[in-house]
C-alpha cells in the first residue's frame, strides 16, 4: 500500500494525527507474535558511517540505519511507508503553509532530559545554519528564514510552549509532514551543543535503541545498541538490542548468516543470487524497494561538461545493455531504469520524454561519441567507475565497463575503494578521476526525495555539482503544487531535464534481497529495504 501525496484541498483541514495509521496493522507490519527472548541481541550487517552520528549530517545508509534506531522524530514510517505519529500528537494546518506541531508529553532522551518543542526547533536551526555545514541542511530550505549563502535563523520556527511549536513554510506544501520521519528532523538534547563532535561519537537519543555505553561504536568494526527502557513509541522493540557489524564484503556477511554467526542480512551478494532463495526458503525475501542505482560523472572533469559532456553522457548511457546485465548479473533482482525515482513511489513513469537515452543503442552511442570527439578528442583517456568494494558492486561495474568498451572501443576500468566512507570522501572532495557509483535509498516515500537531495543546486548529496535553473524551478513548483496531479507533472518535467543533462546515468532499480538465520523470527523488510529491527524476535 502506498500513500498518495494529498492535495491542499484534501489536507488543509485534516491533522496528521487523523491520517496516521498507528492503530492500523497490515499484513507487512503486524506486531511480532512469536515468543522470543526479550533480552536477546539481534546481529545484522551495516557499513561504517561517513560522519559522526549527528542526525542533520547523516545522509548515507550506514549512518542512517543507526540514526533511525537511536532517534525518534515527530513521525516514523511503517513497512509500507505510511506515516505514524511518534513524538507528535498532531501536525495541523489550515493552509499547508502555517503548521502547528503538538507533542505528546512524557518523552525523554536517554539522559532523562525531556523532549520539548525546543528540542526540535534548536536541532533544526542547528542543521540549517550555513556555517554548520550539515549535509542535510537543504531539508530545511522550505522553512522561512533559510539561506544557502549566509548564517540565518529559521524565523519560520516559533516555540509556543514546551509541547507546541509552529512552522511557517515559504510556500504551501500539502505533504510536508511526510518528510518528518527522516533523520534530519530528529530532536537533539541540550547536551549536544556543548561539543557536537563528541556528541556524534556517543549520541544521546530518544528512540527505540541507545548506544551500549561509551565505546559502543568501534570504528570500522561494529556498533552495539541496546533497547531504550524509556522508549514507549510505536516501534517498541521485542528484542534486547542490535549489533550492527561492518563487513568489508557482502560475501563475508553472507557466509556468517550461513554459519549462524549473523542473524539478518539485508543485501545478498551477487554470487548467491542463483541460490539464496533455494537455500533459505521462507527465510529470504525478494521484494521491490525504494532504491535507485546509477553512476555519476563529475562536471569538474575534462570532457564531461558543456555540449561535449552531454554528448559523452548520452553515448555512455546508450552503450550499456541494462537488460542483459540485470538478467545475467542480478538474476532478475533488478529492473532496468526508465526514470530517476523508483517503481514503488507514486508518480513513477516509464513514459518520460527523452527516456530513450536509457535504452541500449550501440549504433547511436558510437555516433554521439564521435560528435563529442569532434569538439575535443578523448584520445587515450581512460574512463573509470569508482565503487566501494564492501558493497558487492564489482560484478556489475565490470559488466558495465565491458559493455562500454565493446560498444565505444575506449579504454575503461573499474576503480574499487575499500569502504563506502572512503568512496564518499573522494566524491565530497572533488577528487574522482571518472564516474562514481551513485545509489539512492529513499529517506521518505516521495518523488521529491529522489530528486532534490541529489540534483538540486547546492544539495547535500549533489556531490558532482550539477546545477540547472530549469530543473530547480520545476522542482520548486512541484513542491508547492496544490494537487497530486500538478506535483507529479512538475516532477516528471524536472526529470525530463535530467534526461537531457544526465548528471547521473540511471541503471536499474533494486529489490531488497535479504536472508536471515534460523536464530530469528518475525523478520519484515520495509518500503526502503531496511528491516524493521524492533519487531525481530530471537531465542
């Protein structure tokens, strides 16, 4: 079940407390019924976070998996991507511009500090402040007072009392509450501001789990979480905690599940695609998820900007046989991309103007590459794609490289990095020598979330510095649209701009392919491919 973006007329007089589904169980998100040991710790795979665990500076999957476990925001998402109230009692608006947020009483951080309206307002102001350079700062750009170039307070935020604050948006956004379960909107205790860097190493949250004491985060190895006894929200754990292990390869993680040394794995390696369902049977999953995969070409590289760059991007895209790669490498666990979002997101389309650039067309690819060479010869330059070898990407990168070489006859290679964090470091420092793997797992179920963070000018995850006034304008118009039809039309038009510019080369959409050992039960994977850890039983 997917939640449709509601138009202004539909939402203006309805509070989010009425829309939330906290009392409605579904077949994918029922409370665990199996008996288990409530003190047992569930082990699962992860990756070393790129940054200290500050919610507004955590925009990648390794850190996000942890942050959503130790923090609780105004709302959270169930398995189907529907919002459920957490700290919020209600989120209401008469005009989709001015919102009143009322909090439930009794919430506390794990240091016993009360969660108040200021806990949210201060955290959002910190995240939005230009000089704090938070990677998720752009999530606040719709609030009055935000500025991309100078320090500026979010004057649209007002604390009314301990359990109430108001939000003034720059323009109407009927689905604004939908994004509030993302980590950027989590509250912070006042202790965080004493030393934010130190806080990020040992964060104090208000979520279903908390760090298992000082030193619970062993860098490059694991992080240990235990249940938060003070948490009483909709994600109350039935287990005793989580041990998230950082693996150097997915094959190593898979071997641990096979051997009973890992309870849950949310990413089966390609080496096991042909066998994992037969081996694990009902303890496996292959379902659609909000995951987009592609690779980006930085604009700072020679040959990849201007008209020459457009021609080369299109040539590279049309030289890739997506159908063959998804069939042979992924055994049907991926679907060739036709846009920049995901089939599980409302508004997805396979009929966008210009989408033929995503089809395998070797003859046209050769022509486009020759046109680019007429502008500036590529010569003996080597085309490469950077990827993190701890994520199981080598096989498809090699396949893409082979497809490009066989079509265009150029020198090309894969460029492995040992970890995702290391790969992101070179991306953020403009130190790439070629393309880079660029996947996106939805933060919240909306087309906007698949477009703004990656391609909007100055956005935190726009590492390759793409900028288009036309795209930005269409994105802004879509966000302010009063009906689902108008919003969808604008977002699709924005994607048609991307299909011309190709800041990212869309490849395919991923299913979540997971397995779990016979040590655990009640394993459910959410809309975003992340297991609902809190309902897993063990023992």
